[in-house]
C-alpha cells in the first residue's frame, strides 16, 4: 500500500465537526489513598490559575512544520481567491447572484473547515492524517523515536513520563489520566509508553500489547515498593464527557495529574469536575505548540457554538475559523525561526530540571502560570490584507513547493487527499534527489577535500616529527654540554681554592725563608721534628694494633653473621610452623574439636557398655544353663529313688551338698 492509498480514503464522518465522537465506555479511576493530612498548602509566591489548567509550551517537529507549510500552499489559491472576490464583490452583486453565492459559500465553508481541521490534525500527529484503521502490528513495529520525531506534544509528554518514572517514590503510586481526542491518538501514546517501567490501562480500547500487567492495588501494604509507581490511564475526551463511574464506589478516588493532548478539553463538564472534586483540584497539563493554531486559539477564544449546522459564511464560527487560519499564516514564519533541538533545554533546562522544582509533593502538582507569555508577545493578531497576501506567497520551507494544485471548482475531500498524497510523493522524490545529489556529488567532493586535508596534515605531522626528533637530540646534547660545563665549573672552583691555599702556603714559606735562622729556632725545629717522629711511631704502632684487632673483630663478625643467618633461618622455620599451628588452633576445626572428642569418648563408652552388656548376658545365660542342668539331674535322681514304701524310703539321698561340677 503506497502513500496515495493511505491518504485517499473516504472522509471520516466527523471531518467538519469540532468534536470527534467516541464509543461509550466506563472510565475506571485508580484508588486514591490520600488523606487530608497529605494535602500540601499552596505557596503564595507561585501564580496559580483559578481553574488549575497549566499550559506548557512545546514545539512542532520539522515534519509537522513542512506538512503544515505544504497544506497552506495547497489551499493558498483558494485563500487568495477569497480575498480578491471579497474586495471586488458588491452588495448588489451578492443579492443578484444569491443562488450561486449560497453554493459558493457552502464550498468555502467546507474548504476553510477542512484546512483548519488538517492543520490541527498535523499539530496533534501527522500519522492521524491517515483515515483508515492503523493495525496494531504497524504501530508496535514503529520505534518510539520515530513516533516522537513526528509530534512535539508527544516529545514533551515522553520527557515528563520519563521524569516521573525516574523520580516518583510515592508509596500509593502516581496516577496520571491521559486525555486525547481520538482512539488513534491514544494508540500512538501507547506505542510510546510500551516497554517503560510503569503500569497503564487503555480505558477506550484493548491494549496494543497485552503484557499481562494490571494496575496494582496500592491499599495492599505488601505491594508497596514492589511495583512500578507510575500508573497511566488512557481515555478520550468524548468518553469522559459521556460517562463516568468510580472503580470502587468511593468518593476518595482521585488522579494526581491529568495530561490532556486535547487543548479544547471542557473542564466544566460534570464528569471532569467529578474527577477533580477534591480539597485541591487535580491539576491539568495541556501542551501547547508555540505559534500553532492551539496557541492562537488561546489568544482568540472560540465563540459559543450554536447547533445550527447550516454552512453560513457569515456565522461567528466560520469567521473564527477564517481568522484562525489567517493568523496562523501570518505568524507561521516563527515556526521556522525556532530551534527545535534546543527548545526543551532552553525552556525547561537539561533533563527538564525546571519541572522538578514544580513537584514539591507527589500528591499535588504546582506549576507557575504565564509560561506562554513570552511567545504571546510575539504573535501578530491584527494585520492587513496586504500583509496576509504577502505571507501567503512566502515560502518558508527548505524545499521547492510541489507544482500540484487542487481543482477547487469541483472540490472534494477525496481529491484533496489525492493531491496531498501526490505532493508528499513529490516531496519524497525531492528528498531522494537531494540525498542522491549529496551522495553523488557533495560527499565525493567532500571526501576528496578531506583526503587532501589529511595528506597535508600527514605531511605537516611528518615535518613536525622530524623537527621534534632534531629538537630532542639538540636537547640531549645541550643537557650533556650543561653537565660538562657544571663539572668544569666545579673543577675550576676546586682548582682555584687549591691555588689560593698553595699561594698562601708559598707566601708563608717565603716569609719564613726571608727571616734569619737562629740556634733557638733550629733547636725548636729539631725538637718539633723529634716529637713528630715519636708521634708518628706511636701512631704507626697504634695503627698496627688496630689492624690486628680489626682482623679479629672481622672474623668474629663473619662467624656471628653466619650464626645469625642460621638462627634467622630457624626462626623463620619456627615462625612458619608456629603460624601453621596457630592457624590450625584458630581454624574452624578447633571449634568442633571438643565436640568431636566428646562424641568419640561417648562412642567409646557406648562400645564398652555394649561389650559389658554382651559379656553379662553371656555369663548369665551360661550360669542359667548350668543351674537348669543340675536341677534337671537332681529331679531325675529324685524320681528314680522313690520306689517301695513311701513312708520310709530305703534309698534316701544323702543330704550332703552336691557339687555343681
């Protein structure tokens, strides 16, 4: 299926309506275990909106900007025609041509409504331009990075969810309600959060991927600190308007935060008020792409919607739609001036640290108001038709405008989709040509220039290396020369000192030589010489004695050293044995040794007892057998000796004791 087939389907039933109807379903809320003691007082220094809605600025991605520019250029002929016919048409002409005007107004109404709807769809997510059903496998096969690269709202949503997953430590969990206009948008959100460490539930349809997880019951204390603390609930805004029931029938059910991708969420709806009905209202975060239609709608509120569905170009709704489109066209150049890469860092800091200060408690969110004020000041709300025509003719895209126009005389939604598909295909061809041109010409030229630059760098590096080697040799030679100079200076200093000393001695000798010698001097010198000789003799004898003693001491030292080495070896051996014995003494075996000794002794005693019992049993049985034998023998003798008169037996047995053996 090509891109034209995707975009050229039949129009949805709600293409010209402001709210997309969703199927009725029961919205079940999480159990909120918050008590009144957990409510945090509001700071007086923080600006708090009365309705608790916080608009966070985000940016449009490059794809969204290019698509919006493309759609504007496709409808630019009709916008220019509307401006020119409006000026040239007189009131009399309008009355004379009433029948044709009615048909023309109806087409104009449809075209402006379609243009506004398509721009708002692109602001939500470009994938929503596809009218037919998107298979789950197709959504799951898309990487989250690719889904995020097509929507600035989802980029901010993903950053906040990652922050909550990383920082949330609230025991009863942090429950967030995600609201979107359609089920398709919820499926895109689900495609981003699949795989994150959180629990979620799609209240509008079945999950894209059933991981078997469900929202845990945080009232059960056994589940605390075991499950993911962030719980997301996905629902459409129409579903919230239609029906709401509590999951457990308790009035304390409450979300900690509502994140609405629908900028037109009606907070005055009874169901929304019921969800937010607490001591402090549940805060609502709505991402607003700066300089987009949603941003402009905050400055130009939509008039009250009447239920007259006639396509009247004089109605307040049509005028508001037309003004929104014109204001966006005049201000769209701001989109291409903003830096998409550094937007979130400039607005929220690295890793959106600014938002961390907005969460003093996980139970209630506190955000400062007026975050869009700097962008509001840059919007041009009032402008002339000449400026509008100039902006319509302007092209802010980096690519050439596709030469494809819509036949607005026989306009239909299907023709628009076909033209959009052809324009996108033309853009794809442009991108492919740029890529081919880059790979075919620019990259080879760049590679050639880079190769030349690398060759120059290699030559320069070789020159630097040669110079470095020369410099290193020169430094080494300079170091050697410096050492030689230092040594020469030291020798010269010593020579000068020695020369000075010799000159001093020479002067002394010259002085002594010039003096006349006397007998007393000779006698003193002779005595001094004798004393010196005697002292030298004594010193020689002392030296000889010391040398003799030194030899003996050296022998003793060598003997003592050998003995000490032997003793040290024995000590090391004994130390090792002592350590081994100590390890055994202190080891685990010594702890069970008393028990083992006790057990062995007990076994030995039991063995001896068993042996004694067996001996006793044997002796007892042996004696009993002997006694029984003697008894039987005696009884036999008695029976044999009882013959004749019984009154006076003649053969009485002797009363003497009968031996046992």
